[in-house]
C-alpha cells in the first residue's frame, strides 16, 4: 500500500478536522511498529516490520487513534494508552472491519488455542458460580451454628467481603460473562446496553465506555411493552444488588458494634 492509500483508508474511519501525513519509513524497528508525532501530525510506519497490508493497517489505525485523540479529544500525551485510547482504537477497528479495510485474521493453530482458552474461561466462570453457591451455604451454616460468616470469609477463605459479595452475585444472576466483564456490566448506568455490547464481542475497555453512557428514554420507549419488560428486569437486578449491599452494610455495622 502507498502512503496515500493508507491515509484514504484511515479517513474512511473518521473525518478528522486536522490533517495528517502517513509516512512509511522503509525501515525495520525492533522497538516499535510505528509512532505518531503530534507536533507535525505525522503517522510513521516502519513498514519493514510487516508482511501484509492487513498488518500495516492495524498499526496505522493505532497511530491514527493517537492523532484523533490528540487533535480533537484533548489528550495531550500520545504515549498514554489509557482506557479511553483502547476504547477508541477498537471502535475504529470495528469500523475498519465493517468497511472491509481490516480483516481480523486467525490461523487454524491460533483458533485452536483460542477455543482452549475460552473453554478454560468457561470453567473458571462455572467454578466461580459454584463457589458463590457454597458461600450462601456457608452463611446459612454460620447462622445456624452461631458462627461469624464474615470471619470465615476473611480468615478461613482469605477472601475480602467484597470478593465474596461479587461471587454470590454471579451465582444469583447466572452470569455467563467473564469475571472482569461482569464487574463492568454491573457498574453500568444502563446494564442492558453494556451487557449487549459485551455479548456482541466488544472489548472490556469498549464496554467500560458504554457503561458510562446514560440510558436514553423516549415516549415510544415508555409505551413499548418490550422496553418496559427490559426496564423491569433491569430494576429487579438493581434492587437485588442494593439488597445485597444492605445485608453487607448491616453485617459490617454488627461487626463494628461487637455483636
């Protein structure tokens, strides 16, 4: 690909108000695949590092993300790979895939390893659910036998109360998301929207960005039975979480009061 072809591909992702230049260095670098120079708005690509146009486009999108964030989003440090950066970067990757600019290619060997990793993730989630169920049983046993549940959690299991609460919550919800993703969804202002993003294959940082968005309500939404049912389920989950928190606060207060 020529510099101009790469630039035109990037411009299809986002119409940036500040112009930029794409430069292929003609070199191979052992340190980085490319860089962005904010002073001159230059995207430098060490094209000898790549063996395909697809690979060079990936790095070009990475550096283009720095350009957009620096010139339009007020990000001053181009070396900072924050959550904002990764969310924006993968949003651009999604657009690039949709427009046929970039292909998410995986070899058969890598696919097999990915399947194995996903199976392990599922086993971890199942184990966490079983652990959450056991924590409920431990609490019942403690109450029956006059033992302190929170002391068992912290001393015998060497687990924080918040971690125990998260595990119990996963058990109640029957959550199929990874532990990390489930926490992001649980803190979302619109949990349905965040969960949908997670189920659609978005990254953790992308879902974190979605989690910050406020729910959008319209008159049509209020009169739509399906939307009302979704809202009802969301409220029920929220109430359940608040009730869990209330129990935790009450237990903490009793512990502080030496009951």
